[in-house]
C-alpha cells in the first residue's frame, strides 16, 4: 500500500478544485484510495511526464482532472498538484 503525502500546493489546488467542482469530491477520494492500493491500475491512466515536469507522474481522476505526483520512495507518493490538463501541465 502506498502512503500519500500532500504538498501545500496540492492542498490549495484541491480546495480550489473541489470548490469549483463539488461533484468531483467522491471521485477524487475513490481515485486516491485506488491509487494507494494499486498505483498502476489501468483506470488511473498513470503516466510519466516530460519536459518541465520530467520526473513527475500523473493519474486521471475524472474526465478533465489530473493529479500530479512523484514517488518519494517505493512506499510513499507526494501529491503535487490537481487540476485540468492545461492547469497542471
């Protein structure tokens, strides 16, 4: 099981996202639970990022919601940002 840590930027962007999209709260919670159990589950669409975000990864948490993260170690992931494709990339 992967332990999730939240950066301060992630916390701020999550609050902003949920205030604009309150219907997404349960989907995000479910996706993060799924991620902590199996980060490579196909429905998360987990993928490496490149360019200025090289070294980071992202998962899908809905139609146009992405969560950017990095692995701190093999058992810990640091959540960095959440938002639309254009907001986080």
